[in-house]
C-alpha cells in the first residue's frame, strides 16, 4: 500500500508501515508473552487508520486506545481482535462498548459495577481488563478497592476477565527502584484477585528483562521508533520522515536579524532558507535557534524563532539549497528523540503534536 502525497504539497510526512511491523516483530522476539499494539492518540500521531490494520495483517490481535471514539474509528478494521480502551468506562458508555464488542479497562469499583450491570442487562459475559494502580495514582483500583474485591469476588460476575494490568511509572530508567516496587505490588495485587492472565510492560518495560514479562506487553512508543532504552543505542527502526520544501532563500548582510524579536543575528553575510513548518504544525516553538535540518547529509542550523507557519535555516554553507529543494527535518539522521532533546520535551510529545497540514504518504 502506497498512498502518494499530492505533488503540489510543500511539506511531506512519510510513514514507513513496514518499519512499524518490523518493530512490533522485534518486540515480540524479546518478550516471552504476547505483544499488543498501543495505537492511542491516532497511533501517536502517525495515523491509526493505517497503522492498526497493518499490524493486524502482521498478526497482532490486541490493541489499545485511550478514548471510546478512537476505538470506534478503527474497530471495523480489526475483526476478532481485542480492542481495549485505557481511559476506562465512563458513565453512559457501557452500551456503546458492548454494542461494538470493545473491551473495557476497569479501574474502579464504579466501572466494574457499570460493566457487570450491562452484562446482566444483556445476559452475556462482557470482556474486561482489570487495571490496578501500583504507583501512578492516576487510574486503576487502589488498595482499598482491591480489598473490597478480594472479599467479594462475586462482584466480578458477568465479566470475561481477559487480563489484569498495571502501568510502570519510570520504566525508561532501568535502575529506578520504582520498577521493582511496582513489580512486587503488582504480584501482591494479582494474588488477591481470581487467577487471570497479566499485562505489565510498556515499551521500556519490555527492555527491563524477563522479570517484567507478562502474558501481554503493551508497547506504543517503541513501535513508532522512539528509543525505549534512553542512554543506550536505539534498538528500534525509524518509521518517520518529514521533508519541507524551501519557499525562499534570502541573502542577508552581517548584522541583519532573522524572525520575530530578532533573536538571531548574522555574524557574516548569510543565506537563509524559509520552509513551511511552524508551531501550528506541531513543530515545537521551543526549537527556536536550536537543532538543524538535513540537506544531502549536511546540517543546516535552525536560526531565529519558530513562527506559526514558518521556520528558517542558515544555509550559507550549502549553496545547493535553492527555492524548491527539500530539507529533511525528521528522518534517520534527525529523530523525534533528537528533536525532543533540543525542545526540552520527550519523543512522545513530538510525535503526537505533528498536526494535519502535511501531505501524508504511507509506505508498505
Ligand atoms: C500509553 C500507554 C502504554 C504504552 O506506553 P509506551 O511507553 O508508549 O510503550 C501502555 N500502557 C498504558 C496504560 C498506557 O497508557
């Protein structure tokens, strides 16, 4: 499957679906249990409509999103697969979940009661994950709720309990003591519940080793090429390229400034290339005067502020950069993690911020 960008576009986002599949297969090879795909936030901005069916075709049968609406948008492409909604079962959603064969992730007694009531109403068992909190304090059954359940397991009647899950708070830091503490709390919580399969590691959790293996890992970031082992070489393949066409190249004199508030001033006569990329496209404004684009393997430093629709690069040393050529702003030599480091954020935010004004191309 290749979906071509319109030839008149001036910015192109290219997603390599086969690299995403290769990343999923590499994670499967590392993890003892099954491996799901987390495709929330439109597959971290890359397009769940394309990513989820591609992973399904490769054999993936467990998918996670955050919102009911995200599940409804891709459910038809994933026949027979488990499609679970991490944010839980909000009031008023039970009918839509059941009617669309979605798996509820139940993180409170109220959600459990909501889902068992729906099961009774329909006279059928309904699929669920139990979400236990082991340190995030965000979603999930707390210690008191676990005790209530342990004393009254009949409260789960009517549920087809697929997995009990928890989520690591610091898995990207291999020696953070929170990892082992959560592992112990998760084991204790599981012992209080009826026996059922377990789901534990996210991307980085898979790389914490076999102690963190479970029946189902839930990677997102690593599928999309973010480094699950920060500080070590990235074991994942890059899946994304973003190229922008140079709109104009201007010659400026030493002492001239570029962009809003004149935050960059030329020390010599310079050539400045302007490309159609700005913070309205999810390009971090914090990138002002930081980082570079790549042209023919060489670096063009980003100069001046990032504005809403435009970014400027110093191409003084790259005479082949003329209007109409393409600068690569994300690619194998300039990863979302690199951009995140320069912008003071993480690769997740870089990916999920990429917005809609690019021509998108999906390569199988
Ligand atoms: C987002 C999320 C994941 C995926 O995490 P990555 O770090 O992207 O692999 C797994 N589990 C839960 C509960 C999540 O919210």
